[in-house]
C-alpha cells in the first residue's frame, strides 16, 4: 500500500495545470468509454438483427421457391448466359436445399440466434420443425469461398472472415433449407472510428484547456517567483504588471499594493529605529562621562556596567529589527576563515574557545551578520558552559556550524522557549550572566536570513545525564 502511494505521489502532477488537465482527461476517458460501450452494444444488436432477418428472408424465399430476380428462360447471347450462370452461383450461396443439414455436430450452435430466427420465421407464417444456426470461418465453408471468388464489390476493401449459416427443416419435408450470410467486419471499423473520435476530442478539448490554463498559470508562476524574491530581498524593483484573467490580475494588483505598504512600513521602522538609536545612545554617552565624577569606585563601576548593559541591549534590539532588511550585500566568503577569525578573537582574550578540524568551503552570505551570530552563540556557550568547541561541517551545498559547551544544558520543555526574544537561561541581570535574552533570537533570525535554521539540543553522556548544550547553526548554500 505504501509503495502504491509512493508511485501515485511520484507520477501524480503537482501543478495546477497538470492536475486540471489530468482530471479532464480522466473524465473524458470515462465518458467516452461509457459511450463507446453503449454504441458498441447497440451496433452489435443491430448487426445481429440484420443478419438474422437476411437469413430469414432467404430461407423463406427458398422455402416458397420465390425468386426475386426475373431470369430469362433462354439466354439471348453469350454475355447473358455468363450473367445467368453467375446469378445462379450467387443464389446457390444465398440459399440451397440439401438432403441433410450442412452443420456438423462439433460446431457450436447459437441458441439465442436460433430463437430469434424462429420468431422472425413465424412472423412470415413459416413454422420450422428444426432450426440450426452457427458461425464458421469462411475458410471452412466451400460455398462461402466460391462466393468470395466471384464477388465483385469495389467498395469491399476488407473481405469478410466469418459466415453465418442457418439451416431450417420444415414439417412434412425431408429436405433442409440452408441460407448463408456474410458477417461484415463493421465492429472493427466502429471501434476505430470511436478511437479516432476520442483522439480528436482529446486534442481539441485538452488543447483548449491547456491554452486557458497556461494563460492562468504563467502569471501565477511569475507571481510566486516575485513573492519569493520580495520575501528574501525586500526589493521594490521588479513588480509584476497585471496580466491574465481578471481574477489573476486582481491578485497581482493586490500583491503589488501589499508590497508597497510593507516597504512603507519598513521605511517608517528604519526611521523610528534611527531616532531611537540617536535619542538613547547620546544620553548614554553623556552618562558615561558624568559617572567619572562619582567618587565611590565601586558605585562608579556598577553604574558603568549598567550603562554597558543598556548599550548592548539597545544594539541587540536594533540589530534584531534590522536583520530582516540588511543593508550589506551578499558576497562570496570563505566560511572556514570567517569562523576561524571569530574563534581567534576569543582566544586572544584568553577564553577557552577551540576550533576543531573542519571543512573548508566558500558560500554566498553576509559575513558581518554571520560573524554576529557566531559571537552570540559562542558568548552564550561561555556564559553558561564555561567552554566552547566550534566545528564547521559540509552538508551537500549547505554549511553546518556546531558550538558545543559543557554546561548544565536546558530543560527539554524550555529549549524552544529559549529562542524567543527576552528569554534567558539565568534570570539574573548582573554583569556575569547579564543580557536582554536576544542573543539566540538574533542568531536564529540571521540563520533564517540565509535560508537556514538554528537548533538547540542537550548533549547526554553514557548514563543519560546532560553533559552540555549543542547549538547547530545551518546556512543554506
């Protein structure tokens, strides 16, 4: 069952155009198939009835010694003699009198045809004591072969292969009256006609629907690409011109209006963030100068650390707000060199950060933002786990950066919550573990900006106890 589902999923069209065309094709196939069965049965019934009526008329004519043609008693010329001889051969094929039935015992009798033939004969006031009806190949009937040898029909492109033989014995007579009727191959031509008709309907209907769906799906595909491009770049250039049916045109117009509104809101946000940064950082700088006049050194240190904490929080908030609309461009970057430079910064400060032997790879990314994400993750590992071990791995075209610490980890029910803004593992606000709880949120936003993700997972030892936390930063290549 699973294999069948996989096969259907593999061959089932996933586009709107493909699914609509498949639905039309299946519906048309069902309708044409049902119609073909009805037409075939009706045609078969008409043919059977015609064959039996023809055989009945020939049997009645032979029984009553009626000849529908007027034959001259004495041929007037050799040409008339040949014509009379040919007519006699035809009459002998159509009906003849025999001392015994030409139907052998090993031939299969057609009981239904015998019953219907008997009804036709009774309507003609002829009561048969015995009726035998069979079908045999022309190759097994001498009379049929002789008839075909002298048959001259310019319209008979296909010679019949079967002949219907009907034998009748009337009460009071010892002779059998035999009639033969060729079975035409009209059913084959009917099936060919239905097949060609179905192909024509398919070509016209499916072709017309393909053109209509193409007119609908082309602007939809362009709109999909535009939405994906706008979601990634927030670029106002390249808006689509309304095209296609009215419904699709209205959709494109609505998308263009929404993009303009989103861009206006982003511009307002940038202006607001710039004002916030200016209005807050200026008085903070003034406060940093004024605290130098405080005589108590301990108090002055606490005030300085508070100002630094506020400044870092403000930087994180502004960075998180701008990460969705970065100003720097994507550039080809040697990722291993970037990771190594960040690790060296911590090593120069004497922090226990190590870079494990890693893969070298170059990617298109924004190095300033990736560097910021790495610093946040390494700082988080040092703050709670005291050490940080960094590894860079290649996963196809993607890059996976792992930052491992030896801290207490995070409770399983709080791992997802730690990626939300203003959530911290330590509720204190001192300089040791301080921060606004935006580092992981900002790192996740930077990963998503590069088409990747950030995952946190506890590391467990052999006994199942937590021995640290692992942060997995994935960047799409």
